[in-house]
């Protein structure tokens, strides 16, 4: 890939181990403005560790991580104002209303509270949640909570979005809107870096797919490029081929056989 611009994320020789096991094994990665990156891999492959290191939430790694050209280990947390984050399991403050929560998040990112609240209300309206702006988050459905999380990550117009299962719990119409939002942000030069286990979503919305397995990057390219190198036609097939998970049919067959044991109509 020939890129005139500087990478927004640059990772070199990233190793990380937790007491007894090596989680990342020398990852090298350069990510550029305008890319929508699907970061995929089995559980325990090192996906969330990579993201938490980039967010400055995990220390003790070796290697270099640069975001916006600066080494994040230099102690200057200013870069965090230019990123947004949606964790897979978020601590939303249930006793707050969306107005209070989003106003608070906006302030954390350096916005004026009144500006944050006004912008949040308009964004809630666009996602069909205007009725819930002054309701406590405790009363929200899973999909409503996910929309508030997405708004909270984008409210301050960040340059990089880190998202874990961003479409979790959303209805079909909202999925279409959010996918289009990501495409529009990428067209404005924003970088979207997300993880998902839903392979057909990754296949459809990523401009670049990075597959990590056992702490190593084992594939990196567009869906079309990955398909060319593989015998498989779907991302799910490529994923299973590269991670060596081919027992799913056997396991499913045995599972169904056990369910059917002892049926009186045998």
C-alpha cells in the first residue's frame, strides 16, 4: 500500500505477556486516515489487549506504539481527546439520564457542557431517541444503550474511533444508519478501528481486515485480497481456515445428537 500521508496509528514490535502467557507476539501495524479496520480473531487472540494498549489502559508492553505520530508512553495523554471508544461491556451510569451522561462525557473530552448536551440531543433525535433524552438510562433497552454509547464515542468529533461490537443490539434500520455513518466519517479522513465476531458485518463494512491469531497477525488486507489468497468464499470460511477451527460441524452434529437422545419416538 502506497500512502502519502503519515499513519495515525503505528505499532512496531509489540509484545505483551500476562504473568504466565504471551498475549501479543511482536505485532507490527500501520493504520492510515480514512481506513475502516475490522480487527478480528478468536477469543484470547489478543484483540482487546491491543486496543487497550492503544487507549493507554494497559501498561507493561514492549515495543513502540505511536498515535498521531507520538509515542504514547511519553506520559502525555492529550491524544486521548482525539479518540473515541465503545467497549464491549460498558459501564453506563444507570441512575443518570442520557442528557446528564452525554453532557458529562462531553465535558471529559473538553467540550462545554451546554454545547455537549445540545449536540447530544440532536444526535439522539437522528437515531430516533429524542423521547428518551431525559429518561434514566436504567430504563433503556440494549439497543438504546448501544446508541447512547455510539453517540458518546463520537460527540467530540474524534479522529480515531475504537469500537468493540459496535452494532450489538441494534435493529436492522439502525445498523444501516450506523454503517453509513462509519463510511461517511472514513470519507472525511477519520479512522475506524473495530472488533466484531459477526463476520458478515466485518466483510461488508471494512476497507481493511486484520486477523490476529495466537498473538500474531495472520492476515491483513481487503476482503477481496483475503479471498484471493484463500480457497474460501466467505470471511467466516477464511477465518476458520486461518485459525484452524474446522470442528464446528462435528461439534454441532454431536450437540444435536445429544439433544435428541432418549426421544420416545426412536
